């Protein structure tokens, strides 16, 4: 009976998540931004106050300014690169025609439609329209995300007081605080290390792209930085697209091979050597579970779900590990079967 109820509850939960995507995704993103703001605030507190309060109005203001400046730089870079891409499209199209011509000559496929007819099928107008539509939708969600973040920052001042009212028993309150602290510690570890390794990957990739002379090297480096937050698939996309652009830009296999092999080497070195050493067993998530979580949350919430898949899975495993009835599920989600529980 309990298994049936669990299955029904799971199905209903994911149905609600899918149906409420337009409201829940911005809220989930807002929670992550709110968390990053507080993490930055605590970091600034350790730097500036030297053992004093880790969070106050000064450190919180500095964290907000950091996020705003970073977001403004991203928007400015995206806008400038979109304009440059529009100017470079004719040259890319001409190079693509040459490449297809060489390929058809080499393979002897002379009966296929002409290169001009083939390239006419490449419609840049709809692609640009879709890009504008996506950016418009993102900007629309940005307003909602900022509202959520604002309310979360206001609500956090009374959170401790709410815990006092929710848990009259000091032991229950202490257990809840320990659980939240555990979640905070693991998510902070993941975000900090992932940000560091993604930054290293982006900088090394920028060096390779700049050395080869690839167009929009800074934009691609930033894209690689972002995509590395998406497990597995992000690294593949971050390698394939810049390499393809290099092939179209230069109409030559040598720059393409340099970029493809260079970016693949960077991804392998950072993803399989540096990151595991830094991360260790702090998250203790099974690689298979990470991949399945990526597919699951990507299908439910799209790109945002892919970015949030690991934090959501980490939080789920921590919560599941601290209840007797759900601890076996947490063990299955873990890498080695060992799960951390709250002190009794």
C-alpha cells in the first residue's frame, strides 16, 4: 500500500512540476541566486570583518553589487556578439558553400542540388527570430526572478524566528538547523568548486581560441564556462560548437583539429583530473544518478532543469538519508552506499 502511495505521490509531484514550470523554474533559479548572494556575503564577511559577523548590510550590499555587475557584463557581451554574428553570417555562408562544394566534388555526388540551392535552405531569419524570442522570454522571467530574490532576502531576516515557533522542542529545532546546515555546506561546496573549475576551463579554452584566431573567442569562453555547470552533456556541447564554428570560419581542417583536440583536452583534464581531486567524496553522488537526474530534470524543466539537476539531487539525497523509511533510496543515489545522517 505504501509503495503504491509513493508511486502516486511521485507521479503527481512531477505532473505539478511540469504544469507549473513557468512559475516554479523562476522560483528555483531565484533560490539559487539568493543562495549565491548569501554565500558571497559570508565570503565578504570573512574577508572584511575577520571573524566578526559573516553577514550584515555591508557584505550583503557588496554581494548584490557583484551579482548586478556580473549580470550587466553578461548582457552587454551577449548584445555585442549578436550584432557581430549578424555581420559575419555572409562570410560564414560563403565558406560553408566552399566546404560543401569540396565535399561534393571529393565524393562525386554531382547529382545533388547545387550548393546555392542547398544553402538557400539554411534560413537564418527563423533562427534569429527564435533567438530573439528566447531572449525576450528570459528577460520576462528575469523580472519575476528578481521579485522572488527580493522577497527571499526580506524573508530570511525572520527565518530563525519562524523556526522557534515551528519547533517548540529544542532538539527538533537543532535537528532541523543541522539538516539545513548540511544542505548549505554541500551545495556551497558544489557551487564553489564547480565555479572554480568552470572558470579554469573557460580561461584555458579562451587561450586556445584566441591563439587560433577564432571569432568571438570571449563569448565562446563564457559559453563554455556556463555549459560546464551542466554535467556531461554541457562539456560535449562546449567542445562541439566552437570547433564547428572554427571549421566554417577558416574552411581548413588544421585550425578545426587544433581547437577540437585542445578543447577536448582541457575538458578531460579539468573534468576528470582536477575536479574529482577538489570535489573528492563531498557530494558522494553516483555518476549514473547524476546522468539520470540530468535527463529527468532536463525533460521536466528544460535547460534550467539541467543546470539545477545536481543541486536538486544533492538536497534530495540529504533529506532522504535522514528518515528511516527513505534511507534506502538515499543509499541507492549515493556513490559508495555511505550516507551522512544527522546526529541523534
